[in-house]
C-alpha cells in the first residue's frame, strides 16, 4: 500500500495554469459612486484568469498541484462546501494537467453553479452532508487512504488551497500588482480560507491589505498570520492585520441587504458582476471603509476580484433577491 503524498516535503514546483498578468482596470464610475475620486479605484481581475471559469484559486493551484505532480501524484483530492470555487478549479486544473480529481464536499448535490461544473470538468464527487470541519478533514483522509490502498498516488490539496505553499501564489500576485501599479496604497480582498490575504500581506505588508471576512473560518486572523509567517520567515501578529468582520450577517453565504447593495452598485456602475459569498461582501467592506474614513479620497485603491460567478448561478437566495428588484 502506498501513502498519500506529503507536499510539505521536497522543493515547491509551479505549473502554469493561468494567463498572466491579470488585468488591472480603472473603475471611475464605481469609484465616484463610493465617494472617492474617479481615478482612485482599480479592479484587479483574477476573475479573468481563464482556467475553468477563473478565480483566485488558480494562483494557489499552480503551486499545490504543481508540487503534487512533481512528486508523482496521479490523483488530486480536495474538499469544500457544495458551491466551492476551489473544488471547481481543482477539477479544472486536473483536466488541464491530465490527472484525476476527487472532491469531498459538504451539503447535498443540486444541478446548478459550481456543482454542475465539477461534474462537467470530470471530477468524482463524494458528498458528506452536514459535517463539521474536523469530520470533513477526516473524510478527505479516508478517501485519500482508500485511493492509496488501490495503488494510486493521491495528493491532498488543502481546503481552499490555503496553506503556505498555496499562498505563495498570492505572494507572487502581490509582486505582479506592484509591477502594474507601484503607487497602490490599499488592497481590498475577501477572506475565505485565508491564503489569498496571507500571500498579499507577505508581498505588500499588513498595512496595505484590507481583508473582509466571509465567515469561512472561525479565526481568520490567526490563519492568515500563520501562513504569512511561513512565507516570510518572520513572526506575524494577528492583531496587526486589517480584517473587517462586521459584514457576516447570519453567517457564511448569507445575502444581506448590504451585500445585495454592493452587487447592484458594481453591476450598475461598471458592468462588474460579483458573487454574494465573497466578492460582494468584499465590496461591501470597501463601502464601509470609505464611510468610516479608513479609505479616503486621493489614494490608490485596488479591489481584488477573486471570481466566483458560477457560485452566484448556484445561489438560489441571491438569484431570487436579484430578480425581486
């Protein structure tokens, strides 16, 4: 019997899965609507990466999947919620790289959004129902061990692609942004499993990155600080991070009035489509930061669009509220 591959051993390896650099575009109408000067706001379009419908997880998968393949993996195993963007993009990465993908998902199947794309992209899906984070991790390990017992070479890609290896993708993304616009002073991004913010903090410093908590983790600050410390080799104090946890509403994936307002504002001013779970909540966080004076006129602000449009197509509550007007 073989054992699941340990990606923490050996040299990190990157494979190319996206189109780089992603666009950095001005958003003057949205900037003015937010109460900023027209030239203040830029949108960093990781929704336009290309692979599998786009999104921030591609940058992480370049490192996690690349390292797994370099170590001999022939199947990738990962986990997430039913409408997980990470699961969709792991399935797409497997198709691009020619390896099988097994997804271990919470919730129940429904033929919409990311769930439909997971199957279209060729992934096998194990449904767990309503389980705790610990139970989900145990199920992932069971699936990987079962594959290893069959003589396969599975590699477990972490939840959300978020560990120090995956966060390396956003450390390089931060460097990419500085080449596009060295004047950037605020970067606003959704915080889910934490790797995206951790990489940006490692590249740009904690003071420039405003993370907006989406409720995916019980303690996002500690998760972000831990990964940032691994990336930089320097201690990271969670209390120094700028994370806005005030916009959770009833919890992860909830469509609050302010989230719906953010979706409509971005769409009406710039034709910019946001998803209710991550990017619309991040935009609501930018709106709040401007109102509170944390982000002010005359400073270069980047809103990092992390993708997620397929998730909107699977979010019944959001679609109903949009159609209600």
